[in-house]
């Protein structure tokens, strides 16, 4: 089968993933659906997923490791049935790499912390980036924004 590792030099410098784990470890941590998408690059069903139509304010984090990925500020209705964003939360949120499966070359988007597969990015998104990060809901965990102000004081009666 495979020869023992005799100091292999990888041609591409891969980013280090501090949150990386083995498949055996992920199997214990993830649901079967999460494992299928995040570790086997699967795709969940359009529209039949949790966040495609979520319009609440908040932050979308990696379902596997909790790494912050996207903000609701950059979410838009792409009409695809998957949660879509025109940019990641910041430069350290996600990593992109070529994905040549399915006979087409697409750009895969993975979590910058644990390398979990999240979805793909396309060039037909809205301005200002023109990008469409097409994500799987099952790879995301939504954290609703804190309410801006809590009206704990007694309600103002002067409200005519
Ligand atoms: Zn992650």
C-alpha cells in the first residue's frame, strides 16, 4: 500500500489548524450529518436546513469548534436555499482551497481553526465583494446578538 513516511515534503504549505482532530475524535463530537458535511465535504439539502432563512442578528460560528466565521451583517438572500454571505467575519475566520471533486473546480471554504468543511465560495455574489459564501447550516452554529439595551426600568407611561 503506502510507503512509510520518508520525510515527505509537501509542495503546498498548508496552514496549521490549531483545532484539528482525527476522524475518530470527530466522530464522537459531531452528529452523523455534521460529520458527513464537515469531514466528508458533503452538502446538506437546500431549503431543508436551519439557517438559510434566518434573518436574526448575530454571529455564525463553526459547529465543530466554535470558531467565529460569519456575521449576520454580511448575510444575504441568495435564493439558493443555503445560508449565504458576501464576506467572512474577518481574515482569520475561514481558509479557501481548490476543490476538484464533482468534475468541476470550485473553491472550498473551510474553518481556519479546525479545517472543517463549511461550503464553497462563488464569484456571483453582491457588491462590495462580489463573492457568495454558500454554506451548510449544519456546519454553523448561530449565536444571537445580545439585545442592545435592556429596558429593565419601569415602562415609561408617557407614550402617546
Ligand atoms: Zn471549526
